[in-house]
C-alpha cells in the first residue's frame, strides 16, 4: 500500500464480480443470530480474497453483523450498488477506509487531497456509515518539520468537518505505529490524535483505537479514558502484533491471539470508557489472504471469543 493507494496491497485482483454466493440474510435474522458476535465487524482487507458480494454473504451467513469497507474495491463495484448490497444482506458498514493524507505542502497536491476527501465523505454517506477513517499522511519528501505536518492535518479538518457533518459522517483520526511516521502517518499516538480532534466538536471529529498501532504505549489506558470522557472513540480495531515483521512492515499484522497484544484488556478499556460500538478486525496478512475466506472468518469468530470477549 503506497501512501496514496486505496487498499493494503495494490495487487488486488478484479473482484467486481463473483461466483455463486449464499442467499441474502434479512437484517433481523443476522442480528438475531449474532449472539456474542453482535459487535463483531470484519474489515474488507482482512479477507481481500473475497469479492464484495462474497464478503457480504459470508459475513451474514456466519452471523457477523458488520463490515468495514475500503474505498478502492467499493469504487470498483460501484458505491450505490455496494450500499444496496449492504442493505439487502442486513450488514452495518462500521467504517470506510480511508480519507486523509493531508500533509502535502504543495498547494496543488493539497487541493487534490481535499477534493479526494470530500469524495470519500460523499461515499461514506451513500454507504450509510457514520465513520470515515483518516490516515493523516507522512512527511513530504525533503521536509523534516513533523509538527508543521501535524498542523496541516488540523487545518484540513477545519475545512472538512463541516462538510462531513452536513452528511452525517464523522471524521476519525487513526494514529499509526511510529514506524509509519515518515511516510504514512505523522500522528503516532492516541494522545496526538486527541490533541487534534479536541479542537473540533466530538460529534464531528473522533479517533480510532487500533490495537496493532497502540499496544506498545504505556500512556494508552489514560488516553483511552480521556477519549471516552470526551465521547471521541469513533472506531475500535483489532489485530495482533507478531514478529519478525515482513519487508515493508505493512502486511505483518497477526491473527487474533497469535501475538503479544492484550486484546481483551483493550476491549475492556474501551468498554469502560463508554464505547459500545463495533469491534472491527482489520488484519493485513498474505497468509490469511491465501486461505479460504469462510475459514478465515470462522477462525476470527473463534479467536474473538477466546481472546477478546
């Protein structure tokens, strides 16, 4: 995934069509059978081997009530068409990834980024998700002032937040692990994300708590409490931390329970902070992509019960 790409790997096959899928499951049936999976959501990139219809049918059939979507495959399928598919299968779109990349200092690049973010907000509104995940962007080539880059993130939000609010979309700043600070995301801690988000009304700008990016920070419990007190937790995402990391580091997220992250502890902290929304599993891992999608989702459901609930 390059800094301006729309998925975790630019080598995505054409998945705009699919073979046979199971029948649509009514929304009441999905929610009635969800049980202890009632908050579980599967991010589209976790099972990127599935087409969008396969994702919808597979999650609904396994009693998973939510999905997190990515812009590029949704655009390939058709945004309106994707929204209709989600309604027909009774799935909640828990987030849309992603907007952001606000740090360019070149005026033309900055205008292009703002136009793209308005398009992302419009897409989120069509998909009826209230959460657009934002990755802030890294340091522009040749620049070293990370503080100035963070200020450009805040400047962009000041322009975009009213536009998003008019469309009932909340902007969610996602801090990424510091290893991504130079090329992908200058917002590295939950505290930094909150420092920016708190300049705006909570209903307009929130934060993402992602275990993969935040597990290492001993300040996270206090920052989760801070986020909860301000009503700022817009999304909660899970992946485990495993080593060694692969070359490029992006595609090394671990299956739940395979690494060192206290996933249940994170879930208990966000719950205690007042968050009651979806728990979205977002794992970028080629080993999972090489397996049968239904097998992967069933394994996630088992691991979710074992390590998160």
